[in-house]
C-alpha cells in the first residue's frame, strides 16, 4: 500500500485524488493547498487529512507525493520531497527553466527517490497499443511520426502570459510523444508559428498555431501541428509511417452513434478536452507509478524524459524566435 | 465483335446503349422503341440505325438483343429472339407471372441461344469481391446473410400499380443476391410488410416497407429489409456472417470528404440511386455477357436464376398475403 | 444512501458488488450465496458481511436486494424481498415460465416495492444516445429496427440445456431493445432458427443461429439476428431506419489503433464479451436504480418490461416450433 | 471539337490518348514519339495518324497539343507550339530549371495561346470537393493545411538521377495543392529530408523521405510529408484545419469490402498508384482544358501556377541543402 500526500487541490489535483482513492494499492493520506478550502473539500471526500507540505514531508505515514501545484513550485517541491525521501509523481513541466528543472531532477536522482513526470499520454490505451506494436516491429523501422494536437479553445490570456509559451506549455506533450515514438533523440528542431486564433496571444508574445519538424541522427523525421482552437473538440491523433507499414491512433467519441439524413452521415464531435480524453490515461499513469514504486522499479516517464522534452520545447521556441532550425547535441 | 439490337430506349435502355457503344468488342447496330423519337435519339448518338423488332431479328448483322422494354413485353421478345437465334440479355424480371417467365426461358433454352438476366448487382465491384472471398472460404460456411436495400423515394403510383408488387419489382434483386450468397436454395420464405411511406401504396394493394426471412435445407438463414424511401440516399449493403468471420460491403459515396465542426463529423450522403451506384456494375454486366457469348460460354445470371428469384418473390408475396411462411420444394 | 444485499456471488454478482461498492450513494451490506466461500470473498473485498437471504430480508440495515442467483430462484426471491419491503434489482430473466414470472411481478407490484429488471443494454451509452435521438424525432417515425447480436462462442452444453432456449436466454435482450426502440408493442412474431454452430445444441433441443421478425399494430417492423458464435468478438449493433433518416450504433473496440500494411488496413477485433462491452452499462444501470429508489420514482426497465420481453421470447420459441408466426394481443 | 496532337506515347501519353479519344468534344489527330513503334500503337488504337512534331505544328487540323514527353523537352515544345498558335496542355514540370520554365511560360503568354499544366490532383473529385467547401467558407479561414503523399515504391535509380530531386519531381504536386488550399502564397519554406528507403538514393544526391513546412504572409501554415515508399499503397490525403472546423479527404479503395475475423477488421489496401487513384482526375483535367479552350476561357492550372510550384520546390531543395529556411518574395 502506498500512501500519498497530494500537493495542489485544483482541477487536476482533484482528478489525481479520486484516482488515488480508488486505487486498490494506494491511499490518500494528506492534502495540501494554499487555498485551504479546496484542500478541505478534497480531503473530506476521500477521508484524508489536511496539512501543510512540511507536515506531509515530515510524516512517516506518507510514502509518496503527487505534485499538482502551479508550475513555479514544482522544482522546490521535488527537491523538498527528495530530501524527505518520498517517491514523487510530478505534473509536467518540471519547470519552465531548463537549468532549474535540471537541478531538481539531479537532486531527486542524488537522493535516490523515484521520480516520474506526468506525461499522461503515454498511458492512453490507444497510444500505448500503438507504441507496443511499433516496438514489436509490426511496421518495421519508424520513418515519419505525425502528431496532430489541437485544444478545443485557448486558455485565458492571464494563463498564456505565464505559461512559458505554446511549446513549453502545450506542445511539450507532443514532443515527448515524438521522442517516445521515434526511438531516437532528435538532433534538429525547426518551428513555425502564428497567432491566428487571437491577436491578443501575439500581443502576449506567444503563438497559437504552430508546426514543428524534428530529425534524429539516423534521419527519422517527425512533424507536429498544434492549434489552440478546434471547433470539433480536442483533436489528438498520432500516425507512424514505417518501412513495412503504418500505425495510427484516432480520436475518441462518447458514443458510436451515427445519424444519416439528407444532410449526410453525422458522427458525434470528438471528446471535449483532456479530462474526458485522458481520464483513463491518468488512472493508468497512477497504476504504473504505484506498481513501480511498490516493486522497486524506476517509474516512467523519468525526470530525464521531462528534461529532454523541455529541451526540445526550448529549441522550438528558439527556432521560432530566430527563424532558423536549432541543432541539439546527440545524446 | 458482337452487334446488338437494343429494344427499349428509355432510361435504362440509354444506359445500356452507351455501354455497348463504349465496349471494345461490341457495337450498337439497331435501336427499336415504340416511341420512335426516343429510338432516333439513342441511335443518332451512337451511330446506330432505327428499326423495328422484326427488322432486328431478321437481320444477319444483329448477333444479340438487349431487352430493356416494359416488363410485359420481355417474355414474347425473348421467345422471338430465341426463334431468330439471337443471344439475349434481358432486364429483370423476365415476367411477373412465373408460368409465363418459365415458358420464355424454356423456349430460349430449347433454341440453344445464350440468355442472361440483368441482375446487375452481381457485378458491383464490392459485392463481387465479397462473393469471391466467400467462395474462397475466407469466413468458412455462410450462416446468416443480411441485406439492407432501400430506395431514396418511392416510384410513381401509376408504376406501383403495374409493378407486380414490391417483392417482384424491388426485392427480386435482393432475393437473387441472397441465393447467390447463401450458396444453397432457400426452401422456406417468410415475409412481413407495411405501407408506412405512403398510404396510397396500401390502397394500390402493395407495401413499401418489408422484411423477408429465408432458410435453406442445411439451415443457413438470410434476412432482407426493404424500404421504398431513405432520406440519406440509395442504401445498398450486404453482410455475410460465417463460421470463421464476417464479410460486409458498404455503400459508396461520391467523395471521401469529411467535415468536422462543432456539430460533429459529417460525410456526404451515399450515392443517390441505382444509375449512380450501379453504373460500373452495368458496364461489368455487359462485359461479362459479351465475353461469354463471344467465347461460347453460358452467360450468367442465367434464365434459371431469373426464375428462381421470381419464385422467391412469389413466395414472399404469398407469405405476406396469407400471414404464414411458404415452403418451396428443395431443388 | 442505499444499502444492498447481494444474492449470488458468481461472475455477474461480483460485477454488481464492485459497482455497488464504488457508488457514492450505495453500500454493500450483505452477500448471500449457497457457495459460502464465494460469498466470503466478495464480502471481504468490499467490507460487507456474509449472511443468508433470510437474514438479509429480516435486517433493517438492508434497503434493497440485487438478485444475481440462478434463474430458477429469481421469482421466489422477488416474492420474498417484496414481502420484506425491499427494493429489487433482478437480473434477467425473471423466470423462464411466463406464469411464474407474472406472479412474481404482480406480488412485487402489490407490495408496492420498486422492482427493476437487468436489461443492461438500455444503459449502454451508445444505445441510450440512439434512443434519445429517436425520441427527439431526429429521424421521424421509426419504421425498421435492425438488431445484430452475436456471442463470441456458445455457452457450455450443460447451460444450454437449462437456459430456456436461445430466445428466452439470449435474444430476450434484443427483444427488449426492439420493444424499446419500436415505441409500440409487437403484435406478431416470426422466428427461424438452426443449429449451425454445434449439432449438440440441436440434440439439446435448441438452436444457435436465429432470425426473428416483429410487427407492431401500426406496421412498424423489427428484425433480429442472433448467433452463438462470432469469430471477431461480441457483435452488438443496432440500426433504426425512420421516415427522416437512419440512426445506428456500432460496436466498441479497446483502442482506435489501425495498422496498414500490404495486407490492408486492420483494426482490432471488437470487445470480447458482455463484461467488457457492457461494463459501463452495468454501472449506469445501478446508478439509475439507486437514483430512482432514493428519489421515490419507479425504476426501469420495470417488471412489466421483463414480462413483455419474455412473452416475445415465448412467441418466438413457439413460432420456431410450429413454423408459423404467432399473433400477440394488442396491449 | 478540339483536335489534339499527342507528343509522347509512353505510359502517361497513352492514358491521355484514351481520354482524348473518349471525350465527346475532342479528337486525337496525330501522335508523335521518338519511339515510332509506340506512336504507331497508340495512333492505331484510336484512329489517329503518326507524324513528327513539326508536321503536327504545321497542320491546320491540329488545334491543341498535349505534351507528355520527357521533362527536358517540355520547354522547347511549349515554345514551338506557342509559335504555331496551338493550345497547350503540358505535363508537369514545365522544366527543372526555373529560368528555362519561366521563359517557356512567357513565350506562350506572349503568343496568346492557352497553356495549362498537368497538376491533375486539383481535379480529383474528393480534393476538388474539399476545395469547393473551403472556398464556400465551411470551415472559415484555413489555418493549417496538412498533406500526406507517399508513393508505393521508389522509381528506378536511373530516373532518380535525372528527376531533379524529390521536391521538383514528387513533392511539386503537393506544393501546388498547398498553394491552392492556403489561398495565399507561401513566403517561407523549410525542408528536412533523409534517405531512409534506399541508401543508393542518398548516393544519387537525393532524399526519399521529406517534410516541408510553409508559411504565408498572414501566418497560415502548411506541412507536407513525402515518402518514396508505402507498404500499403499510394497514400494521398489532405486535411485542412480552419477557424470553424476541419475538412479532410481520404484515400480511395477498390471496394468497400471489410472482413472481420479473430485477427480484427480488415479493409483492402488503398489504390496502388497514380494511374489507379487519379484516373478519373486525368479525365476531369482533360474535360476542363477542352471546355476552357472551346469557350475561350483561360485553362487552369496556369503556366504561372506551374512556375509558382517550381519556385517552392526550388526553395525546399535549397532549404534542405543549406539547413535553413528560405524566404520567398511576397507576390
């Protein structure tokens, strides 16, 4: 049994709390949030206590922490949890600054505590099945990975301003998927971007529509397209073209209902956003973390995975700003 | 080279005329129609002459006749063409009366002339591919054949009154498909029907919505559903459930375009009616007839196929009228 | 909060136990099973006690019973629970004998206890959405309901012998769906059936492959096809053709992955069987029952729904045996 | 009636010859090819004469020329035909050298003869329908155009060496589609490429796998992926994400047959290559050309369209070679 302290009782924290509470091998021991009312509500729902981060880290009852606070607190919380010897599951990104993020990961590593980063998409049933078949060699060597990832609507401008930009905030998930599927590290990144959804996003110094191309040392390619707005739902598709065939994973819908009238054949829009689409993936992510920690294996995606994706996001941002591709050192 | 006389210059006759004219091994020699203007138009378009049925049958230039006149003339034209030694491709049905139809087929058979009946659906690329895979054993033994067949809108009432009823006029195509796919003769037929589309069809003594169930001697089953109206186009689907799997053939669309908006994912309606859907099938039907006649093989579907489908339609009509299933002699 | 006693700790009982335990407004209080070890295991997992049916019905702590025992005990358990004033959620069928089933339903009704029958498919998200759109008039009046329902493989022969036959055991679900979607009571039933999957099923006096056609007073039609074996999974599809269009609900798959190679484009087989396919439906069924009982509304599907489906199954069985359609009194 | 001389009796020339012969308003008058036997065969099949280019251009009988010879002869033939006052339909590309191509187009323009370039994909029914809906505003403003274009297998190395490279030979079609769908001229081009299919292609100085990203002045983006090899057929897909939704056009298959077994649900591979996929598009291209010339309108895609696509291909090649994006002057 693994007892968690949850740091952060916002939307994503509440989702993790429910998953912990429902997990046969996990318990929610303590909830901490600067907004005490939010912490109270979550704790009450799942029979946990409310406390401070310090109390959680000092408590022998707590085995692991789940960090779901605002991004700027992730690195110090990782370091504090590492010092206290707690296993760590941290929402992405580790930090918007690669040096700060690296320091946190190195600290956890030195402390020998398990650390996993919340790239939940790796646990989506369809993406995981695609990856398994890719690894099984079903399409030979991967050659072109194509990822389409589009949010239903842009976040509030206030969030955009502190988000670190589309590449670090949104595309970082897709960059992680690209690394994962390419099976090799990208050594070159090129980005193009525009603010087509809302000019205020341009005023905030960001883009809302972007393309990224990646190349690995052996010449494998990946392309990612992002938009902050999709009228038809949360568009999340992956395709992998290989030497012997092609694998793809499509969007999900709430039902399989189709209606045919004189206007044509109509299916439902796709699932609305990440809570709907990736609900089962968050559960599977927790399963994998709990299982790894309880059996003494290293949980994944690792802190190094978190850093690698952030480096790609930084490179994409730099490419956008300079208008030229960015080379990365071969790993 | 096979030179045809075309009997009947209506909608379906014009389609056959164009196919004959475009065929590398066929020529349109003569067109006959009681409406001479219609015959003139078709003949002019394809460089054929206009003439009477008698002239066509007396001419050495004419090798084959394509009968696309009104149903009541099919049987006498078959007999006359048989007497003249011409190869015959006759639109379905041979006759609404099974005795009259049987006499015509026997006459052609006795004369030794090739006779094929226009069950064009056997030549649809998808249905033919399904049949080929069925015959190859890809799903083992067929157990349940399911056919959905729905017209976009009902024919004029004047036509309904002389059509011989939904089973002989419309479902006869599906009954032929069922026989073809079951691979055994049905020995029992049950029909249910209603006039849901237009009460005037009930007043005319017919139904516009119907179900038929069929059973063969070894117990294979088939179910057919017909409607005279489908808001979404000409619905033509076949499914065959077998001991090792399932084969199905879907409808066709004019394009593969799909649009996704907040209203959902929309594809085009299916092709509108038989001229659109079965255009290529009519060409393949002609190909098969020409090839068979020129090489001395028996063309298919045969006159016996035409009679067998009509017997099933008669049985369905009788089942509808009596409210009980009808047994057919095992063949 | 609604506290349940669970009668029957077999496969389906365990599924209900987990759903009750996970439900925010329900609790599992007691588990009874003739196999005490099975009851112990389920009770231990969910913190319930083990007891007899008599103890459960005598206990003030128990508000409702969930009957998941063998079919022959359903009717007496309904009557006993009704006498004890407990709300009842009973797995289908109520009884294989319509008179016995009717007596049980009448007893519950006279006692004024809520009684729902486990036609779980009504709670499948896709079927429920289809029904909602049908009721909203999206395709006008329903005219042809088509239901394909095929199990992955036949049950053990020992089960077949006591199952009451394919119509009462398997197709009863589809007959309930047909009633639900037709929006009118069927007044005529015709069945055809064969033993194509396993001749031993014929020896046991049953069929494994069957077609049923239904007709309502206003002439609406339904067709059902059943097979005890489908190589490609648990085939569960519904289609409703109406005056203004067509609605359909397709099967579900575990993932959206598709692989394209020289052999074609391949998707996963469909979900394997009812525990996979209808897992969420069982949860939604429990939700609806709990909500209805706690708010004093009548739960559905009602006991009368259970009787109506059984009458249709009886009629289908009779039609199969006599070879003629069976008329039912208009309701 | 428009009488054509066909220059080039190879595979693509034969396809055009058949389309001209079957066209109600066109005739094939003369066939010229350096391989006289090839010219003879085509001419004999369609009742045309064989002759030299000079004879064709000198003849009053010839209204238009269809240029389907090797690429290096396109520009001089355009100029000669322009001097002779013939309408010109020229296979792509006009020339591998942009200066030479520009000179040819300018010459035709100065002579006032109609000139169309064979970007046949614009006439594909699905792509044309997608474009029509885009122009109708069905998805608002286009923001991200995504084009996947993959050949079934690479051409012979001898061809690769004289092809002008993947961008000018293969991707030029996709670059034309991107311009057409973006509705604005790209002002920036970035390319990445690898030789993953065959190292001999790298030895020949070319790539076989490539990504291109495009940006227009207003910030619209396009991404193209190309591979010289796809195990599953000729992959030709377009997707356009816009402010109000998304349009896409999928591949085509020979049939709609699907087989379901324990191995999953399998559809046919997609159509094999361009002759199968774009057969109807070549016919529609000819229709449009004939109609434009006979009615005195300018045919499309124009010579300027041919030059614009070639400029993009040149920019992509330069980007690949330099490793940096290439800016193009705003038009």
